[in-house]
């Protein structure tokens, strides 16, 4: 009987913040760092981490303001701030040659980091994001963040609300995502487990302009895999093709039956596609 690998919860001080991460073991192997998206957390990657830890030392990071990591003291949730955290995280753990995998916001952070530190990466995987976003998907995500209730009467009420926005992910995957994205509030209700400044800045319309990532791409020298969900509303085929043309060493894979949350929507096709690239 095989025992399922359980990650260890660890914390490191990086860039003045306590950053929490999940260590999936296998320290003798090449390290792989996983970066979640805007509303994600380290556990977003659990299915992929479980598969990847057979071949890699997998570290899934809670980026600032998410999960069990500190919130930004100054409310700074810009790409350069996330990338400075990642650089400090790598320094703290002496990571100088590793694989980086990022989804959505985490994919943008990964591209920026890779452009600044090409010598540190063996391979890069960018999941369903590009230097430009399809405005339809960007507006959908903003609307979802701005309009979501502050609190719910129960966890089941959260699941019911979020399931209306879920097209492909299984009930078990959706429940896991929400388990680590919520917390019990002092009043006994269920609220969100991230810095609400991330939401409030969208309500106020004060989110800083996104960093221009096109100049980063030609500087990324490592083999790069672009993963696109076939049903995504965020990464257009045109932007994916331009990325392919601009990156020095890139390939593109499209995952069927998947929207923007590719690895949750269709892990059965996502996991082998990425493992083939990494092998």
C-alpha cells in the first residue's frame, strides 16, 4: 500500500515578510517552485505537486497577501513586489538553478523573474497568461473579485456560490480550493483568507498599471512551455503565438476541457503535458 505524500508547512523570512510554502520533499532532486494566481494559494497546486514530487523537490509558495504568508505592509501588490519576494525566497533557500512554474498572476511574476534572472532557471512553465490579457477575462475576474460577498453563513454556502462560476473543475477540487481560500471569522461566519486590500483596490479603481512584460521575453533563455486552456478567456491564441515567436526557446501546448484554471479543470491532461516537457 502506498502512502500519499503529505507536504510540510514551512516559513521563510524574505523581503521583510514571513512567506509560507509547502515543501513536498525530495530535497536531493532538482527544485521546482510553484507560483499560484491572483486568488490562489500554495494548495492550488496539490494534484500537480503530488505528481511532480516524484521527480522534483517541489516548493509551492503562498505569495504575499495569500494563504499563510504575511500581507504586504504597504499594500504593494505589484509585479515588482512579488518578484522581489521570489528573489529573496530563492536567496534564503540558496536556490540558484531550478524549474519555475507560474499560473496567471504567478505566470506574470515568473516571466518577469525569468527575464531578470535567466541564469537561475533550468526550465519555465507559464500557465494560461501572457504579457497581454484578453480584456473579457480580465474584466470577468475583476467583476468576480469586486462583487463577491464579504462573508457567508457556512462553508457550504461558499461552495454553492463559487460553483456557479466553475465550469470544469470537480467538486472535490473546488472544495479544496475554497478550504484554503477561506477562514472562520470571529462572528462564526466564513470569510476570505487573503488581504482584502487586493479587492478594495479594484473597487476604488486604484490598481497600478500592469508591468509591460514583452521586453522580458527575449531575455528568457531557458526552455519555456506555454500552457493554454482551450476554453480560456484570458490568453488569446494571438498572444500565445506572439509569445512563441518572441521567446528564444519556447513551445505551446493547449489543454482541452479547460478554462483559465487549467490544472484544476483538467489535471488528467495538464499533468502529463507538463511532465513530458520537464522530462
